[in-house]
């Protein structure tokens, strides 16, 4: 298949499947809370409804930034989805690297926070402030993990990293990365930036209609891409069954992560940041092992 | 001191304006606290206005009612707020509603009436018709706050916020992530219940109105009202009726506490706990439905007794449901108490020191978590509580965790109480309707609601009516403590701190009449202010 076509297939798959994955997670959580839960397509229904509605701009906001933020956030995650191999392994002649991926995701977070600041709502200010604090702490841990994995794989390019060689450093690195996938997905207890009962969805509070829909889609795609990178580290590359193994593994991962979410209460921002700083130690171990050649 | 009447539960004492401050100080030093106060327009009787201060003396098992009067042409009495700050709101309320002025009150601003309400119009005076509509005047509302500077952000919490299930307004002054100050603004949803009851309802309609003061703890209000009238009229209530009242009050407490645990979990981001608590609570709702026919708003109390009897079969079913409810509640609570991050978010947060707690006069679990050993059920036994055996949990942590733990212990005491009641239910009638209503007799009824002491004062009107009815819900006494609890805390903790008093705003707001248009004026100003960073 032509690389352009497989890229297109991958992007379409990511956009279509990400809200579905969220629907499945909602179902899993509902079951754990002895609730019936909404249908698995609910997140899609919500998105369709939102995308059909106009956005309202709060008076006193920085209009252009507020309008721009959702578009930039979604574009950055979609751009990332063009070079991360998802449903089809071969994707775009250009082989991206982990740094580009991490920074595109950070760009999406940054624009979520900027959109919040631009709305001038005090809850959004607090939420954006929290988003940024968390982002910085995440980067700190991630830096060590990415460096460790790169040394272990012998390069930052996806072609070198997918899959990782079986070494002690890669095992530690993948486990640490799995935790970061959880944190970056803004899941309880790390959902401090949006904490509905505290600050009413934080940066998202003033977004509505289409722009809220784009922000939500960004969040779903982001979670799916994080899972995808994690799976690519371990799925043996290029096998015939790869696509089906990948989708099955996605469903399992998503159910496991949703189940974890049902067993936690929310951190305070300071506690979340403290946890992430301590967690950087795991990244450091990974890097040390890799440097030692294990 | 002048005339004094001796009753079992309360003692009304006429005091002169010169000695009231001294009397209040002595009572406070003796361990009493300010329960509630009401202004009464007694002009049709004696041409004077009266103020009744109800002071709870738990150690002596009596309420001391201090009655002050002032002539029509000079309705002014000395304020007792400088001596006992718990009286602040009650005096402001009497000033708003009846037009009595309190000399030397530190802050005699409007509390309840909207700020565009015309001056000199007092809705609870007897010459103010209940159906009169007022045109608003130019309001001066909305401009508040002196704490604003460059680094401080004002964060509006309310009047609509997912934490608050009713419209209330807290304004938090935030520097970085710390709360440096907080203001409370309430009384947006006034329903004018007192006026309604006094003007156009009969004696036995009011229990149903009283029950609607609160959607969570309504039974406790109708019970307190009935007790107040029973005290005033000297009605003998059959023993079986008293047991059934206690039964429903305890069922209500269990449901209310389980509901609160759920909400607390939700606020701390632990939604699974929320759902599981509410699942366990469903059994309690089934019990209520089985006994009264209603899941909530039981409609069971009347003056003189209760409306529904309990068969042996129902008792058996109730016991079964109770076992399920208790087992599941125990399981969920044990899980929650084992979650370190939840406990860490409650420990040492929202501290209310014992001294402040006593001066403000906080009640119920909030008081018991600050080391104050008080419980109306034990100190002023009513319904069947004199015959029942229960412990009053007291914690000294003064924080949110202590309030949580007090409620945990209370829930399981209540399970035991329900069992005791069902096992020892006496036979006999369930209502006594042979009584006559005296004219201008004072009565006070108090209950321990899930949120604390609930006090109703009644002046009978004869002819099947009440002359004056003043309900005071526990949240009224607990709310003034919230700004103290908030200061210096993390913004993230504001919701759980506010929720830790288990606030019931509609209970607090029962009293007043607000013009819908002007209600907006109250909060719109600060809300807009809060939207932008405040600059001087």
C-alpha cells in the first residue's frame, strides 16, 4: 500500500476510534460503580451534538486566541497521528521521532491552557495554571524516560524504538512510560486541571459548541496516541496479525486504565507535582541502566 | 429580673435592657451558647416589639429564653453581639424583618432582604399583608470587598456551582493557590415561609410546610415544629407516636449522612465511592417508603402524634433492609477510610478552633468535631430518646476529617437506634387530637437534625393558627464559621471545606421574601468583578 494512503487510514482510524475508546472507558467505570452507564457510542453522540452547535465567546476574552486554541490543539495531535504507526504499521515515508511526538502533545496541552487563559474566567485561570504546573512536572520525568529509552534503543527515531530491544532498561522505561501515559491522559487522580467539583472543568469552562467539541476530540485522540506509542514499544513490528493485536491490546489497555481510574480520589496540584518529581527517579533508573548497557 | 415561667425544656425570662448583656455573659461563661433569636411584632397585644433570644444550656438541659421588649415609637434594644458573636445574624434578621434596632451592633447591615428593598418596610410586621408586592428601589448592592490588590484574584464560588446544589455565593480572595479571605452571601432563595404560615395556614398544615424547608432533613423540621406547639399547648403525645417519630428521625439521619459521604467522595474526585454510598443508601430510602409511603418528605408528623402506624410485618421487613444497609455502608466506609490520599485531603484541612466554634455557636457534627460535647438528643431528650441508649461521638481534630469521622460514628449509632426502637415499640394510640390551643403561649421545640440542632419557636395564636413561627435550621449557625475555616487553605480544598458542614442553604433561607428582580443585583456585581483580575 502506498505510504500516503496508509497515513490517511491511520488518521481516520484514530479520529473515529478515539471517542469510541472513551465510550468503552465510561462503560467500564460505570460497571465498577454499579451503574448501567451510557451506550459505548455516547462520546460520539456528544461530539456530534457539540460540533453542530455554535461557540459562544465570553465577553472580555482575547477573542483570537480563544478561537485559535482548539484548532491548534487538535491540529497538533492530528499531526502526531500522521507519523505514529497505529492501525497500519507503515505510515508516511517520514519516520518521526519520540521528541517530536512528546512536543506535539505538549503543544496541545499548552494551547488548552492558553485557551483557558484567553477566556479570562477565574476558574479557567486556576485550571490553566494547574495544567502548566503539571505539564512541567511531567516533562521533568519524561525527559529521563525518553533519554533512557533512546540510549537503550540506540536512537530517538521510531524506526529504532519500535519495538524496543529486550533489555532491563527498556523494561523499566516502558513501565515508567505506562505510568506517564496514565498521568498525561489527565486521569484521576491527575485530572487536577479540570477537576469538575472544584473548578468546573478549569480551562474548558468557557468553551462551548464546536470549540468544546474540538477540545474534547483532542483529549480523546491524545489518549489514544499515548496508548499507541506504548503498544508500539512492545508489539513485534510488521507481523501479519499486527492490526488486530493492536486493536485488541488498545481495548484491554483502555479497560485497565479506566479500572484504575475508578479506584482513586483526586490529588491536590501540589501533591500531583510532588509525585511526578519523585517519579522522575524511575526515569533516572531507566537512563542509568541504559547507559550501563543493560 | 422580672416574670419567669418554669417549663421542662425551656424557661422564658423577661430581662431589662440594662442587664441583658451581663446575663448573656454569665450564661456563656457557664457553657451555654446562642441557639437562635426572633423578633416579634407584639403591638396588637401590648403595643410593643419583642425580641426572644434562645440560649442553649446543654449542661443544665434547658433553653433560656431572654425576652426583651421595646415600645412601638422607639423600637430599639441593646445588642448582645458584642458579648456573644453568635447573635450577629439573628439580630440582623430581626432588624431586617421586624424593624427592631440593636444598639451597638457591630454590623447592622441587611442580611436577608435584598439591597433594593425600600427602607422602613418590614415584612414580618403584622400590618404588612403577606401578598403585598414591593417595587424595587435603586440598589446599592454588589460593591464589596476591601481586600483586593494586584496579586489577589477574586474567585466567585456560586451562585451557581456544581458544588453548591442551591444558589449561594461565596467569594474567595485567592493569592496564588491560597485563600486569603472569604465572604459569604446568601439568602437568595427566600420563600417567605414564616409569613405564609402565620397569615394563611392552619396549625396542622404547617408541619407539611415545615417539612418542605429542607429536601434532605425535612422530618426533623416538622418534628421540631410539632414539639414546639405541643409544649405551648401542653399536649400529651402517645408513647408509640414518640417512638415512631424517633424512628423516622434516625432513618432520616442515616440517609442524610450516607448522602453526605457520597457527596464528599465526589468532591474529592472519588466517584466510585459516591456511587457505592448512594447504592447502600437506597435500602434506607426503601425503609422510609415502606413505613411512610414516601422515600423523602415523609409527611408523618402532626401536632399530637403521627399519621401512620407500623405493623409487625413491616417491622420484620425493615429489620431485613436495615441489615443490608448497614453491611454495605460498613464495607464502603471501611474502603474509603483505607484510602490514604482521601484521608490526606481531609486531615488538618478547614480547621475550626474550639474557642471560635463555641463563640459562633456551631452545632451538630461541626461542633462535635471541634471537641464540643453537645447533642440535643441527649441534652434535651425529646421523642423517645430518653429511653434509648446511644453514644455521642466527639473528636478533637477540629478539621474536615474529624467531621467525617463524627458522621461515620453517628451513622452506626443510628443503625443501632433504629433497631432498639423497632424492638421496644410500645403499643397504643398514635395520635392525641384532644387538645385546645391557648392564645399567645410560647413554645420551643428542638431536635438534633443530621446537621445539628434544629430549633423552632412558636407563639400560638388561638383559633387553629400560630401568631409567630420561627424555624432555625442548623446551617444558620454553622455557616458563619465557614469563612474562618477557609482562610489560609488551598483553593482545591474549598469545596470539601464548605461541604464539611453539610450545608443546607434552603434550610437557612426559609425566612424571607425576595423580589426576584432584585435578587440578581445582589450577586451580579461581584460576579462580573470576579471575572477579571482585580486592579485598583
